[in-house]
C-alpha cells in the first residue's frame, strides 16, 4: 500500500523536527510505502498519519460536530500552517470556523473566526491558476459567521437586500460592486461546479441585486437541486426557496434535491 507525503523546501514548525511536509501546488508529492514509512522514527510516522487523516476528514466529511475530531485535525494542520499552501490553509479555515460554531464563549468564537479569515485569505492568495473552491467557500462562510458574531449591522443600502449574505454585503455592496460579487462567486463555480448550494444561492442573490432576473432564477433553481453537504447549505436552500418565491416561482416550478 502506498501513502502520499508532501515534500517542501523548509522544515515544519517546532515539534515536528526535520519532517518536510506540505500540500498543494507548493510541494512535490512523493509516494511512501507503509514499509518505508515504518523505517522512519515513531514521531515522523505519527505526524505523517495525523496530517494524512486530517486532510482526508476535512475533504470528505460534511459538517463536523465532534470537538475531538476538530482538535486532532487542528493539531496536525497547525504544524504545517507556515506553508503557503491553499490546500492546507482552507482546511485550517474550516477547522477554526467549525470550532467557533461549537463554542458558546463570545470572545473565543470571535478569535477563532478571525483566525479562520486569516487562513482563508492566505488560501486565496496562494490558490494559483487552477483555483481552489475550498478557499472561496470557507472564506465566505467564516466571513458571514464573523459578521454575525461581531454584530456588524450593514448600512441601509444593504438592508434593502436582506437575502444577501453579510459576506457579500460587506465586501461588495458597500461599493455597489454587484459585478465583483458575481465574478467572485462564478470563479468558485468555475473551479468546481455545483460544489455548494450556498455558493449558488449567494450567486443567484447577487444576480438578482444586479437586475439579472433570468440568470438569478436559473442559478437559484440549481441551488435547490444541489444536495446539502454542510449546515450552511441547508440554510442557503431555504433562503433560495424564499427568493424564488419573491421572483414569482412556486415549488412545482423547480426540482428540490434530497437533503441527504
């Protein structure tokens, strides 16, 4: 059996010694057999396995509600957080965001979400020409959560469009840059089409705000036809349904995908 390891040009953070691991376009992928890995020191084996498990879980799982799973993933990812890899950074943003959702302490929640934003921004800055859908998704989710936690009230101009996320309002609507909102969300769709009902909902809402009614209806219908993978997707589908109703459509006018 082969195991993927990622080789980079610099050492890991303190506690990992001389292991050289990273992920994504900044590192070269090498293949280690289980036998080859078994010849490495125990701490090396443990770090490789921990990172491998974290990458797998954060790629395949839906919304993670287990604090222990998140803590284990965070411990592994923080050891490689100094690498400018979009694949590492967006997963860090996800862990910080989901840990924030599990805590009731306002200060802790805010701190975690600020960390999520920092990681997501680094992911976007290093996504490369191929793009990174996860970076766009978790930047939007963490920004929306942070805005709610910090109780930032959008200005009157954005309150006229209540169905748009706080993320879009704060980044584009203050500048009345509807095209910017659409371009950013379409870029995420271009990287991986229909990867998130939430992304499609935000795109449809932005198109409606820009006066593109037909495009908005088409996009919002797609949002309803995409099964939800994360907690934010379920809410987005509900909001898409309300927005379609405002645009004159009834449930029988579009397909509703199963929730699970």
